[in-house]
C-alpha cells in the first residue's frame, strides 16, 4: 500500500472488476480479468496501480468516492504492484495482460494475485508473470 502522486501516472486506466455490493458473493472475489492500457507520454512504468471507486446509491443522498491517485486522499491509499524491470513506454504504446485474484489457501484474509504483462514496445519487449500476496 502506498500513496501515489497523480503526476506519476503515465497511462490510461482500465477497470478490472465491477461489483454490486448488494448482490455480490464471496465467490465473486475470485476472478481473472484481462487488461490493456496505453501510454500517455514517454516515460517509464515501474509498477501497476490498483484502487477502487465506490458509489452508495440506495440512500437519501448518494455518496461517491474514489481511492484513485487523481482523487482526494483517503486512508485506503492505493495498491502498487511493482514490476521486476521497468517498461520504457512511449506515448500511445499498448500494454496488455491479465490479473488473477484468489484467497490465499492458508489464510483466506490474504489474497494471492498473479499478474501477467505483455509489452511489445519500440525499445523493449516484455512478457512476464509476477506473483504477489496481499496481506
């Protein structure tokens, strides 16, 4: 967990999961999702950032907030998945991959996260799978 400066973001966002908190189940928290994002300037990508946006609508006054680096600070911060090696990303170049999230077998409060990154850039080619445990 970390607080990421909005100026450090150099690519487009990509939604990996949407849940309805009124109807989601524990099983919905195990998922695999493809992603793609595009560079918005020539820069290095050292990690992937995860955050959540939430809207509470069934109330007398709907409430929305985001934990995005581009939004007002909250105590939830962001989750940063650092890459083994940074990507040299040019404006407009595409990064694709997938993320797999599941409860840890030993402690269901922990999450096992696998991220696969595919990148064919002007300066480099990266195809790697990284494993993380979120506690």
